[in-house]
């Protein structure tokens, strides 16, 4: 009598601790045939602000602004974009508060050490000007125990760090607890970005 055929094993997988990273491109800020764009206007404005002394926090070299209030008129178009962006996230966000924004200007050899903003809910950056080879945004796995498991780190997670190739017009938002840093710039041209923190409700 033939041996009964055993049912095929079905292996299922569920990822228990996913970490989101959201991004979009704001095309209207980048180009227009009839008007000065946000990026052009902001680049001109920040050149005058750079006459002030740089703040030193995570930046190593380069120039970092003081903290700006979200009521500053210069940031109004960006605030509107961030607010709309957050309303579409799958987090049931009813309201956001942006307590602070700041500007980062990096040149050749400038970078930002690893850090995070965990006292807030979300953090993000908008990229005003991104020349080639001006450094990637890099995130670190937020799970300390997972980082210590070299087998799964290499075979499943594909490394402790995730590199993001940023570009002009990119608006990126992530959980504020995520460790991140900016690679050193390898170009003499200025890279300009606007970072911000978010309290969500």
C-alpha cells in the first residue's frame, strides 16, 4: 500500500518591528518658469543668515542656524507641505505642532555625527540644495538586541545601517527615536537642508 502523502508545510512570515520612513518630492519648490521658487528664495535668504555665528550641535564643520519658530514667514510654504504630508500618513494624525526648525549648510569635509530627537514624535528634513557627492543620510537600526545578532543582521536585515540617497526637493520624515547621521561631503558646493521636529496628536 503506498505511503500517504504528507501535506506540504507552509511557512509564513510576519515582521514584528517594522520601522517606517516616509518621503516625497516637492516639485513646486524646485522649478518654475514664471516665478522665483521656494528653493531659490530660501537659498538667497539663508546666505544673509550665514553672517551669524554657527551653532554647534551634531554638525562637524559647516554652518548650522539657531532654532527658528514655525511662525517665521520664511518657512510658511514648507510648514504647509509638512502639515499636509503628515495628514496622509497611516497614523491617524489630527494635528501637528512644529516647535522648531533649523538650517544646515555643509561643504567639503563637513558632516553630522550620529544623534536622534527622541523627545519628539517625528523628525524630518527638507533638502533645498543637494550637489553630487554631498553625503547620504544614514539611519541605524533602533533595536539594540538585533544589532548584536550578527547572523540575522547580515542574513535578514542586511546590515546595521540604511543609506538614503537624498536629492533636491526631497521631504523626508521618520520616527524621532531613530539614530541618524550625515556622511561627509566630498564637494566644494554647498548642501542646504532644513530640519525640523514634530509633536503629533
